[in-house]
C-alpha cells in the first residue's frame, strides 16, 4: 500500500501543477490574436496549403523566422480550428503546463531539493505570461518542451548507456532547435550539469555531446542570417563591443530583479542607452562576473549547486543578451519572453533553499502571490487594444504601441484617433516608416493622394526595404497613370517579398494596363495562390482571363 502511494505522488504532483497552470491561464482561451500573430497566423499564406508546409521546411525566408517545427504546429492547427484563436491559446497553455511537469521530472532525476516548488513556481510565475498568452511565442513553449524531453533522455543515457536513450535525446534536441534556435545552448548546459554531478567531464561524457554542439552551431548561424535578412541591421544594431558588454550585464540583472519583483511587467520595456565611455556603464557586467567568480571560489564551502544554477541561467539567456543581433533590439534590449526558460535554473536554486522546514509556507505564499499577478497580467493579452494601452500606460515612449493603436483605431473607422497615435509615434521616433505608412493610408482613404505619396516617400527614406510601403507608392502612381514609375517600385517590393499578394496583384493590374495580358495572368495567378482569400486578386484574375479569351481568335 505504501509503495503504491509513493508511486502515485509524482502523478499527483504533476496533476496539481497542470491544474495550477490552467487556473491562472484559463482566461487566455477567450483571448484573441495580438501583434505579429497577424503575420504569423492570420495572414500567413504558408498555412493554407501543402505547398506552404513544404516551403516552411525548405525555404528559410518563407516565414518571418526559420522555426519550421513551430510553424508546422500552426499549419496543423489551421486545419483543426481555422483562425479561431482559442485553439492556439489552448495549445500554448497545455505546452506550458507540460513544461512545468517535465521540469519537475528533470529536477527530481537530478535530486534537486524542492523540485515541486520550483516546477510550480515556473508554472505560475508572471514573467512567463508573454510566452504563454501570446500565440506567436509558441516557439518558446514548444522549444522548451522538446528541450526538457531531450535533457531527460540524455540523463537516462548517462545512467544506462542505452543507444535508444541517446537517439531519443538527439531527436528531441533537433526538434527543439527547429522550434527555436536558442536551444543551441543545451550542449553547454549538459556539460555544466555533468561537472556538477560527476566532476570534470571526461571524453566519454563529452563525445556524445559534440554532435549536438555541431547541430546547434549550424542552427544558430541560420537564425542569425534570417534575422539579418528580416531587418536586424541599421542604427539600432550598430553597437560597439563595449556597449554590448554593458547591455548584457544590465540585462542579466534586469531578469534577476524581475524574477524577484515582477512588477511592473510590460510588453515593451524602454530601450535604454549606454555610454561606453562611462565606467559606470560596466557596473552590471562587472558585478555579474564578480558574483559568478565568488560562487566558483567558494564552491567547496557552499557547494557546487549555486554556481551551477548561476552558470546555467547565464548560458541559457546568452543568445538574448545582445551580443548577437536580433530584430527585437529595435524596440528594447529586454523582454519577458527572452527569459523563458532560463529562469528555471534560478527558480530551482531558490526553491531548493525555500522548500525546507517552515520556509515552505513562505514558498506557498509566493506561489499564491505570483499566481494572482499572472492572472492579472494575462488579461492584458485579451485584445490588441488592451495590450497596447497597457504598454503605453507603463511606457509612454513606446512608439510601437502608438502605431498599433493607430491601426486599431483605423480599423475601427476613427481616423482622427488613428492620426493622433501615428503622429505621436513620429514625435517619439521621427521618420518612423510604419507611422508614415499608417498616416499615408489614412490620407489615401480620404482622397488626398499627393499627401499620402509624400508620407510613403518619407517612410522609404528611413527604410527603403519595406515591401508594403513600396507597394503603396506604386498604388498611388498607378492611380496617377505613372506606370513606368509604379513598375520600378513594384519590382523593388517583389524583390523584397516575392510572394506578397498585394504586390503581385498590383503588378498584374499594371501589366494589364500595359496590354500585356499573358504576363498579367502570371502575376494574378501567383497572387491568388499566395492568398486564396484575396478577393481583389480573384476579381482581377477573372477580368483579365475574360479579356484574354476575347482576344484569342
């Protein structure tokens, strides 16, 4: 009887973690899509066909990031529940709950005290809301799911030397990489854990990890290339080595503080500036190095666990510290979703100390407090409007929030409110191409084509590589019958985005006006295939097709 009860405990512990997760995140099942969910799901033509699925896997630039495993889940879900956001949210919550359960299993396997408390804290900590409540961050929860499975299988391989366990670890690791490339740090983490548990790793421990290192490096290089192609270049990324070092140190402490005191949390934190000439800029980096050094020097006295936890945290968060350029640096150097799942190491260290004796009650109180904060913060992701109004309330300099609220108001039909937000964004970030694009669209809808054209051209001066702006310039020029100029902008737009349905449609219209009906059909066919729901392209296709039929003898 006692043995049966002992066997049931892990299942009961896991069930409680799942219930806790759904209790705090259940409300997200009624939430909508926000921010770049539009490009990744709502208007992603790759999700519409088998050909799109093939391109997700074979063309790194077919979707915004080359994470084919993540986009495959979206592709499958599109067939299950179309564009109903509830299904996508439910999968995110389920994956997060699974990650917390897997973390519990891994920590128990490593004999970490307070394993359940650490896993429960991971499940309900407010820092994870962004990764769970925002559908696009599926890459975080999915990659972590495979990461923990791979980690567990590797630990089993170390115990049994089973080829099956190693193959499983390698397979799950590849799935983690293809979900999000930050999983490339797992081989380093494995070496740190082996040092903690077994002492200095020998060749028999290192050799099985080398293939993982190679695969991780390859995936990291692919992601770096894709990020650059997608726009991670320009003044926002022109940082010297000193600035990057200072920013990295500050980011490390930023996340530690947010883990301790998760308030306020926001979708877009202020983008701080760093003066590399000031010695004070390096305080965070120097203090980080000092803490790690002290934990290392006193490991014989306090044990190896503290330095292990700190090292695992630093290694896991390294890809997001700014040494490597990524697109989000345009908005801020830090974000809540960057810490998922790196903070698990710190939560485990904290729980191993807190989960003993009377301190357990403190741990329970923290869980309750974090759960309440998480439930409150998750409500922010209910709609696009609630997300960005909350962001502006906490960070009034978030120009991106103004732009997205401008789009919300524009879709609502309130042109005055929309203009107010676009102009506010331009006041914060003069020349912003998205704000100019939004204003141009409003002016064009009002019939002021000349002013709209000027806005579009102002946006192109800042960022000439924005396909949509080039398309809109061409649209105005088409209306003015300036066909040669329109063709130049459309050609540039399709060089930047060969599958942009609006660009393809407009090029088809251009060719039709030039009397080149066969070429027009090619572009319109491509436009319809790129977005079968694009009614303008379908209508123009029918018109040109009818004209072609009449022209034939």
